[in-house]
């Protein structure tokens, strides 16, 4: 009888939540004294957040909002989310900056503005240095940034350098104020829009573990959060703070001083276990993320079982003011059952000291799949798999241009196009943990041993696999090598080498994506590549995992980069199944979710 009563009560609560679901409206012309209706909207997004309950929607109308939204609660299910979204067809901008107009001309192109500490409140980014573990240079720089008509200036540590450098600023720290000098050559600060960042975050809760929150359709910019690194709590422009089931989609995210999207780490050691049932399961899709000093997406454990899909990531670390490790388009530690799919990543820049990558997966990755991405035009390595035992880490159907760096064993590289990719097996004397299959429960901790990589069904141009050392259990078979690319000398079987064939890979950057053009002969069809499935891959002898997902479903690489089905007998080598002799095209575009 008690069970029936409990079920009845739970059902009535769900019905009540569904009936009570409300759509609140926010407008720059509204008032927080209003009820938040379409006719009488709120003024701030935070006011809507304070009253929203599971199932409610916050509809934000066109305009610029300068606030840090701190959701006090999340939803309870997929059908009872708390949703924040821009009104359809309207430009909604959320900024972590404030406009500054009290500029005084010093001489020439140099102007200055003196800003009292009270302007910033409890957090003054111009009096806060870049700080955190694994920074190797640039600790003299500050979190403060200056933007002129939306373009970020570059900080100079020496005032004379600023005076000689258009588009630069210099900070002079006073007892109760901050004086900012800027070289405005080409701009007039009395007419142009000049802003400075004042907030650490734009959308980040103070309450840990909120679930079922959607953030959709915004332009989010100008955050001053500090350097993000593993083992420690981290802020970012937007973050989930160790939450679960968030959806971050259809946004344009730019000008994070350090990292744009973070999972808001739970502070723990990299070899400590964690509960994958209580965190992650996020979707980050169809966003444009650009102009970040450290990373577009960063995190540690909290991206477990998540999907990062269809994003355009560009212009990371282009100012090169600070850096070290923890820097890249994506930098994710302890990635358990994470899928990174169909993203375009370009112009990720290497710094003066440290390590950088377009996609960087570090420490105890397990069940991670990197599929259908295009990474190019980076001075940093295109891909870095580091410090793990695989089990299984699958890299399939991608297009990479640039260095491939790895210190991880038991990885699979299949059906990729590697354009001028130097392979760098980087030996590191670490002992990462491995987990019980599809969990965060530690099963053991052993040194890395380079073994059992699978490299087949790929197309290589210019550079091949011939510089890779001979490690136990490597299976390098049925690849195609063009344009002087050479094969792995320790047992690459049944590959086709056409040194005189010019693939001529060309990347055409498009505003919301990329087109990859390349030529092939009949070799990708003739190499007789095997189907990559559970039986072919086998079970990792360390982690006891194969090609199966966290729900226990076995899978195969049965589709290509654009989703077309592959032959189940002899799929075509490379990222496209319908390759034809001659010129081919792959177009990967960011497509907003409707």
C-alpha cells in the first residue's frame, strides 16, 4: 500500500511540474519588477533564473546583456529541462565586459582611463595575474582584456612596448584604482566602442551538480576566468560545475581570456576514481568558439559519456601571451566514453614553451571516440593522445593536417585522411590508472607500454608511418600511401604505395566550416580494407574493453565521415565511402539545431 501511495505522489508531482511549466521573457526594455510575461518581461536573465522551475523556458529578446548568470537550480528530466534561449531570429549578446568612455589623450595614439576599484566590485581582472599549475610562461600578464569594436587588444608588460604597438594596452596598478593605457592608432575611443572585461564567467552556477540545463542561441563573450587545469576546480566563460545532462548548443562563444567551456572540475587527483553516473552526459553541439587564450573546451572527468559534436573551433592562443600545458582546441583529461564528432578545428597556435594540440586527450582515456573531425591550419599538433592505456580509443573518419603525437597505447586509427602528418610517439614514464569497463572505478595502475595500436584503412599523403618505431602488437595494414608517403617498415601488410600520385589536398576555409578537396586513384577501392568491428578490434587485454558503448552495444565503423553507410565486406580506405577516381570533396559545416 505504501508503494502505491509513493508512486501516486511521484506521478502527481510530475503532473504538477508539467502543468506549471512557464515561459518567461527577458528584454533590455523590461524590468525585474515585472512578472516576466511577453508583454511585461524581466530586465535580466538572472531574474528569470531565480524564479524558473523544471520545465520552464527563459526566452531572451534581442539586445546586449551584461551579467553573470548563476542558475540556482536545474531540471529533473529530458522533458523537464530548464532552458535558456535566444528568441528565434534575434541577436542576443551576453557580455562579461562593461563599456569605458572616460578616456583621456596622453600623446600621439596613446590614451588612458583611470578606473576605481569600486567599478569592478570584489573581482578586478586588471589586478589579477594569470595563475595556475602547468603555466610555463606569461604569469606577468593579467586577466583583464580591452576590446575595441569587438576586437581584443594585446597586453604589453612594458609601457614603452605598448606605446610602440598599435592595438596594445598597458596596466598601471594604483592603490584604489587601475589606470589602463592603450595605443588606439586607427581608432577613436571617444567614438568607437571600448569595453573591458569585469566578470569571470557569463553562465556558471555557484551550486555544484545541477542537471538538465539548456543554453541555446546566444552570443557569449568577454570572460575573465583564470587558467584552467586538472586536479582543481575551474571557471570558464560557461561551465557546468560538475553537473549532468547539460545541452550547450547554437551559440557563438568568443574572447574567453583562458577557456570558453569547462565542466567545472571536482577537485581530485587524476588517478582517483569517480562516479560516471553522477556527472557528464552533456551535449555540446553546433557552437562557434573562437579567440580564446587557452582552450575552447577544457575539462577533467566531468565530460564522461558526453557528446561534443558539430562545433567550429578557431583562433586559439593566437596572441600567445601566456601558455604551457593545458592548451588546445580541446584539452580533456580522463575522458571516459566521450565522443568527439564532426567538429572543425583550425588555427590553434603553438606557444613559446609547453605542449598544444587541436584535439588533446590526456590521462586514462577509455572508450573515447574521435570521429569525423577536420583539423587543419594549426601550428600546434592536430591530435595528441597522451598517458593512457586505450581500451578502446578509436580515431576514425577524420581529416588531419599536421603532427600526430601520442604517448598512449592500444589506440585505433582507421579510415582517416592524414595530410602531411608527422607521427611522434613520445615516450613518457607515467603510470595512469585504467578503469573497470565503462566506469570510473579504478581497476589498476600500471606504466604505459606502447603496444597494440591498429593503423589501417587510412590514406596518407606526403608523410607516412615509416618513422614510427617497432612496438609489440602493432597492426599496420591496408593503408594507401600517396605523394612520397612511406609505409611502416615493421609489418605493414597489403598496403598500396603510389609515390608518384599527387593527392593535392586543399582546405577551403568557409565562414561556418570547411571544404576539403583531394584526389585519389583506384587504390582506396583496391586495398581490400576489412570492416572495423568488435571482432576485428578484439578486446583490450588491460581494460577488457572493445568496440562497445557504455550501454553495452557492440558497434562497427559502418558509416563514413558524412554519414553514408560503408560496405560491410570491403569498405573503402579513407574517410569517404563513395570516393571516386579523380577529385573528391568533403564539406563539413556547422548546422544549428532547430
